[in-house]
């Protein structure tokens, strides 16, 4: 994705060993979807990638 969005929606399926996070835009198109290890550095990296997608991120767990 080359253009930063105004807003996106991020959902996280939290688990013990790993998490799954996905981000969609206003049309419901998936912009980002990844397995994230339950490790602080992996989580912080994923958060940085997600926050870089849009000016405003709406979160759901």
C-alpha cells in the first residue's frame, strides 16, 4: 500500500503462543494481516506497522 489512509480498523485475536492481527479499510478490504508471536518485540513491531497505515486506527480485541 503506497498511500496512507485517513482511518482503518484493526482487530486482534489474542492467544497464548501467538496473536493474529488484521487491518481493514472503509470498504472492508484487508490491508494487513499477520501472525504475531507473543513476544514484546514482535508485538511492538506489529503495532508500528499498523499505526503506519493510517492517521487514525480503531482497535478491537
